[in-house]
C-alpha cells in the first residue's frame, strides 16, 4: 500500500466516521494500525471524547476506468452571443442556494 493511500484513509476516517456512542471524532493519535496488506487494512480507534474503542476495516480496490464517450451534440456546439444573453437573464436573481431555483418556471 502506498503511504499516500494510507494517509487518505486516515484522513477519511477522521472526517467521515463518528464514534457510535457519542458521535465524537477520532483524533489522528487515537488511530492505530492493527493489520495491513496490499488490499486491506484494519485500524483500532479510540474516541477522544468518550474513550469508546472501535475497530475500523478498510478495503482497497483498484479504480475501474470507464471509457470516455464522445457526445458530438454537446462537444460541437457553439454558444451564440444571444444564447449567452438568454442564459444570463435566466440566472439573474439566482441566490446560489438551491439550484432548483434555476429551473422554476414562474
């Protein structure tokens, strides 16, 4: 396992996994490696809030790359100045909070 992958896993544990008892986060110093190989790693983690101890298991799978498809109807399209003006007037007043606002027909 590459060290960068290991660091990404630890970072993801710290950001995504919460203590099942108090919902606290796991500190980096509270995460220990129990076992590791090329495709699997087991951690022991202690919650820094309540001290609950958990086992965390991570599996490493290769990324499957999908072939890139060409969408000729999209890639060969050129926006005219009128199209840009129409888009600009359509998004005028968009608050940026909910994309569904852009598609509401009032």
